[in-house]
C-alpha cells in the first residue's frame, strides 16, 4: 500500500522527529526517510510538499546543508523545566516518571530528546 496521499504528513513527522537547527536533512535524505516509512516520493514532489507545509504555517528553514524545523511548540528550556518538574515530583512513581519523560523528550525531536534524558 502506498501512502502517497499522506506524504506531507509523514514529511512533517520526519521534520519534527529528526531535524533541528544543528541536524538538517537534504532532499535525498528526506526521500530515503519517506521510503523507510513506506511512502514513495520524488525529489520534485518533496519541494512541493515543503512549500505546502510552509504555506500552512510550518517553520521549515532551508540552509546550504538542508532543511530543518525551526519552530516548535516548546523550547529546549521549557522542555527542561517540565522534565525537572517531573523528576522532582515525589508523588509520581519512578516508572511513570520515566514514561512521561520519554513523551516530553519526544516533543523536542530525537536530538533534543537525547539532551533532556
């Protein structure tokens, strides 16, 4: 089954999960990541989809080394604050704290999440 119709949504997921200002992806890398997720794509289509996401309001930036998602719901300092609050909350079990920290870390994407945990 091809998920071509959902390609812009998968592309946005990739930007959220794998990119930040220090970790950019080129169009060939985006095509490859989409293929890993079972979505067929071509270079020209990626450019159109990125333009559509930007038009929709996604803060996707282009540099000489690739594209990345600049605007996020939470800044690194905000995520650190939430992580600290979770770790400090004595009424939450260690297991539940670890689960919640994983979810908080995911909000910042793969690379920012590693810094939080």
